[in-house]
C-alpha cells in the first residue's frame, strides 16, 4: 500500500523550507500535494521555491492562522501532505476574482472539473470521491461560492477551510499549481478506493440568552446594532464577555450561535470595530436571532470523534484537518492546547487553523472538519 506522506519544516527561509518539505513529501509515486504555510513567510520567494521543487506535480495550498503538523499545533511553519498517484486521482482548478466572478461561471468551472475527473477515473462516484475547497478567508464570499459548487457536485462530500493570515486580517491567499492568488478559491476533486471518512464536530452549545440583529451590512458581514443598541456593547453585556476591550481570546470563549434546521451553528465575530460594530466570519443579516453560546469539554468531544473515525476506517493513516482559529485560542485560554495538540499528532492530522470551515454546503465557524484516510484499500 502506497503511503500518504506528511511533512513539516520550521525553517524561516522559504527556499530551505520548500526544499525540506519536498524531501519529506516527494517520491516517484507522488501524484498531488497539499500544503499550508504561515503568512509570516516571504510568499513571493516561497512561491518560486515551491514551483521549482514540485515542478510537474499538482500542488494546492494556502496561508494559515497556525498550522497542524506531525507535532500537533505548530506556528510559523510549512506543513503538507502528499497523495500517491497509484491510490488517488486528483484534479484541481481555481476560481479567481471572486467578487466579480459570476456564480454561473463557478458552476461551469466545477462541471468542467467533474468531466476531467471522470475521464481519468471512470468509476468515480459519491461513495469514492470527495472535494476539498481552499478559499480566501477575507473575501467574505464563502456562502455563494459554496452554493454554486455544491449545486454541481451533487452528493459528492466537500470539506475545506478559509485561508488565514495569523489574525492580522490584511491578506489571505491560496496556491494553485505554481503561484499564490488573492481573492481566489481552489477546488480539488479526489477519487480513491481507500476508505475515507468525511467529518465535522463542534463543542459549542447554545444558552438561553437571545439577541436580535437590528442593523447590519450583510455584504460586508458587519453588524452595527443588536437589540437596537451598539453591537459590541450589547454583545459584551449579553454574552458575558465583560466591559473590558474585546480581544480575540474573549471572542473565542464567548461565541454566538444561530439555529438553522434544528441545529446550532456558530457565528464567530472576527473583529470589533472602532464604531462599536462587529465584523463576522460568516453570513449575517438583520432580523437574525442569535444566542449566546458556551463550550463543552473539547477534549471529550475530540475523543468521541476519533473513536468514530477509527470505527469507520480503522486507525487513520492520515487526517486532513481544518480547525477554526477560535478553537485554538479557546484552548490557549484554558491551558489545554498542549493536550489537544498531542491528540492531533497521535491521530496523524495535518492541516491548519482557519478563518472558517466548509462542510458540505455550509460555511461554519468554531468547528473541526476534515477527511480521515484508512490504511487499507476497499475490495
């Protein structure tokens, strides 16, 4: 059985980092590579070095708000995973200029990608195929892009993550083939006969405290009023965040949720603005009723998740994971980061801390989603 390779380098020099990652991931059977890199790298030099080291290999990737590697949670690093062509058929395409790209154009791109996959793997179907989406985490366009993609994919499962930039909120980029692209998304379709399990979990539960968005700018995901009061002031009062200036740690540990189809979904706040408005990571609108949320035991939740994964595919040979940055901030606040980091490493997770997660047709916050790969091919 060909190996899914995993790699990690902490070298701050992008040329050295690209070389060290290639040495760990590349082999004669390598068909495709996915990587995640700290936004602290000189991306122009890293782009050139990766294009050189992986010339002729299909490569996708993005910047992060932190990485997940062989050692668990990692910072200021370059991590990746490679897939053997003997077991995986991978096709990928990018969508650029998301703000002006028509959704019909996105649908056409996905339809063309499906056609390419089926030409290379005639047996590809929903049970042996999955999709991975990496998307600009600051463009604020995950929901419409996802809607167009899923419309074409049908029952093929999809997971993914929104690129980060270490909580600077300046620029997030995705990588496709040999270059980084802003305001873009990359979609990969993967066919394999290996067992895999697409998963999502969250540890946030809703409380009884309710609040209504009474003024908002949905296009920019900005809420200016909650309950007809300045948004940040009312949020802090009702969520229990307190009267101190709101920072990412407080936002992570005092989440808001919305009820959709009988389930609770987190609507994380990205930033507090000078005019007391709130910028969200997910779609919002006037009239939406939000609830204050609280985290239950994240460790127990992850233990249950990995038990389900092992029951589905056996001990995972590798896990491609997308973990919200607010989960990591919450763990740091409660002194649990090291323990969860060890759990991720023990289960062979490679991935990154995101500005949002994609699961099926939903753009989510404060979840851990991904794909777990078994070690034995289906028969």
